[in-house]
C-alpha cells in the first residue's frame, strides 16, 4: 500500500511542477500525453442531446467533432410557399420552422444560413410541390441553394414540367427528395431558392389524410476543406 501512496504523491507533484503528465513518454506535449493505447472500462451511455462526439487528429490530439455542433440546420415549411411568376428569377423560400439549429447558424427571421466554417456541406431538400394552374409553359422548375451575395445558384436540381402536378380541388402535390454536397465559405450566407411558377406545400392533404410536406437540411460533413 505504501508504494501506491508514494506513486500517487509522485504523480500529483509532477502535475504541480511540470503542468504536464506523460505516460510512457518523458516529453509530454499536452496536460496528459499518453504514448500508447487508452482503455476506459466503464463508459455510461449518453442521456443528453447536448453530448458531442470526440475525434482525434493525425497527431492523436483529442478534439470535439465540429460537424456535431456547428453547421447544422433541419427544418420544415410552416405554411405553403409560392414563388412569383417572373421567368429567370430565383425566389427565396421563407417561412421555416426549425427542428434542429444548435449553433444558430440558420436565421429564421431572414431564412438564411451562414456557414460557420469553410468545408463540405450536405444539402437535402424534400419538396412537395405543384405548378400554378396558369403556368402552362414547358420549362422545367428548379429548386436549390443560393449564394445570398450574388443571388445565383451554387447547387440546383431540375424537375420536368410533366412531374409538376396541379388540380384545382386536390392540391396533394408531388414529392421529390434532392441531395447533394457543396463547398460553403465561412461567414458567407446562403438561402433555399425556387424558380418561377411553383408552390411548395407545408401540409398537403386530400380526403384520405395528410401527406409529406417540405423539409430542408444543411449539415457540415468535412472540415477543413
């Protein structure tokens, strides 16, 4: 027992004197520097949505996983959104209800997403839509993600006119899910956009009940780029 007490005192003294402890190394570079494997025998399961994952860089330094607390927005449309009738125009989609926005990267008052880091982001759009009853042209419609500063698409998806359903009495819409990966720049703002002649439904319904609405996601998946 005496030797364990002495070893414990030695560790405490080494912390006070050197501020860094090395295990299997005489030259620690962190407060605790382990040259070898690390095993924890009893790890309780997480019970909090605030917990985040840990990762290690190429030098073995443990860090928080950025993508789990930055660069996330998940939400849905609270009300139907209708773009204007002008051609060659991108209409900013508004009226979101947030499901997940832990770092407040999405501003619901302006419906814009500001990238916290430069990196690769996954963009997912599930859109339930129909074209205007008066929109009889043959142009495809476009939905996607827009650079706020330039007002131009940085990622867009097209849907043929034949898939844009509309009836005056049954506005059930047609659902598509779009997914892509794009590079976003730290500090720049972006928004979801829609081309002319289209209505997005929040809660499409008919005589048999409600259907899938319109949902939107952004998530940082790789940083640095």
